[in-house]
C-alpha cells in the first residue's frame, strides 16, 4: 500500500494550479480585444522580465543568473530558447485573437508526441513500439485535415514544434526554470523595447492611452510568471510521469473553452482528427507508464 506524503500532495496542487492557469489563458488573452498580438507579445516580454527580476530578488536567486550572463558565448542555446518561446507566445496570442483556440489546444495535445519524435531524430533516443505507433497515428490525424479539409493546421504545428524544440534545447541549458525564463526574456528585452518604441512612434500603442489595456498588458507579465513558479514547485515534488499526466489539463481546458465559451465550430473531420490525436496520446501515456521504473519494479515483485 502506498502513502501520499504532504510534499507530494502539495506538488499535485501546484501542478494542477499551473496547468489550470495555462489552460485558462484563452480567457485572459481574449480580453485584449483591439490590441494587436504583436503589441501584446512585446509587453508580455517586457513585464515578464520586470516581474521575474522582482521574484528573483525576493528569492535571492541572482547567483545563477550572474553565472549565466558572465559567459555570453555559452548563451546561444538560451537565445535559441528565447526565440522559440517568443514564437510560441506570439502564435498563441494570435490564435486566441483570431478565434483559433481549437487549433491551439490541438498544438498542445501534439507537443508530447513531438517531444518523442525530436528525441528520436535529434538525440537518437530509442522509441518504444507503442510510442512509434502513437506518433504515426498523430501524423495521420494531421494528414487527415490536410487531405479532407485542404488546409494545414499551421497554428497547431507551429505551437507543437516550437514548444517541443524549446523543451529539447531547454534540457541542454543548466538553469532552473525561473532563472532560465528570466535570462530568456532578458535577451529578448532590447528587441521588445525597440518594438515598443516603434509601435509608439507609429501612433499604434494602447499602453497608457487606454487604462484597461495598460493594466492588462502589465498583468500579462505577472500571469506568465506565476504558473511557472507553481510548475517549478510541482516538478520538485512529483515524479516526471505524474507531471506528464497533469500536463493534459492545459489543452483539455483550452478545448472545452473553445467549444463552450467561444463557440468555435468543429467539423466531423476535425473531431476525427482530435480523436486520432487522443488515441495517440493514450498509447503514448500507456507506453510511458508501462516502461517507468516504478511499473517495472511492481511487475517484477508480482512475478517473484
């Protein structure tokens, strides 16, 4: 009989909180009506940098940041992470703004399978048979939309590939989640400030001019950092398999919000495509759980 420790319980609460906030992001970014996605992205970078700097100061975690910045030649992977996460943020905001939240949710459902494929192609990791089948089924689901609808779900693909590749590069960066995200946003900050200056000079800025928009733009930095802190707390306390299972809360909430809050239309072909992705995820999750050290240990005990 297994017992749940208080720390594990706390970890689950942190994980559920983080993924629930991420899953509800469409509701937040839908509030930016009339504010272009590019301007929202610019402020998200700026205010994330400011808020993360405050958090790092409170937690006294500057040593890791200073060490990273002291070796600029080693920052190319961090820069790559910065470009990928900015792309992911920007496309996601655009998806909400243009009422394509279903495509966004599909992208995050696809992300674990993209991670598996990238691990095999780039890191030469061995793929379990069921995981290989899962990737093929997911690919067939995307191909189905291409053939029968004549359109490529590019938002889904860009979100999945950008976040999957971000995860691949992030594994090679020796920085914790909080410090890593701060350095990433710090590298993007000069470009964001230049973009803000350009938007303001062109007379297109909503900051200061519109009080409601200004408060939302500042809040975008806070709401970016808070779930990351909760996720870091969950990752420290939970097994990777548990964190991976909780991850599906995010795209599931986005899917439900798209259907029942934003009333986005879904064709039968799209539903079939989603069903194929969900089947692929079920196979992937089963394979990951079945091959985990805990599951193997339990099977060995039963055989003994």
